[in-house]
């Protein structure tokens, strides 16, 4: 799956993302709407991760879909 597919299927995939990152609010999920950079930024901010670590985590999640 690639990020175009994630964006296109965001409503279905959001539940899987919420299971992984439960501290992210509904408003933040809505603002991300499946966009990689938005999601990386939110994960980075919410969980206090470095950008490269957040990118790896988000990419790992997407590759597991």
C-alpha cells in the first residue's frame, strides 16, 4: 500500500491508526486525513519523538497494512 491509497481509504484505515496511536485526538486525526507529513508531525509532537523516528514509525505502520 502506498500513501495515495492510505489517503483514499483514510476513513477505513483511521481505526487501525487510532489503535496504534491512542493519544491522538479526533481533531488531529481529522487534520491529518491520511497525509504522511501531517501524521508524522502529530506523532512527533504527541509522543516526543525525533522526526526521523516518527517517520520510521509511521512508515512501518503503513507498510504493515
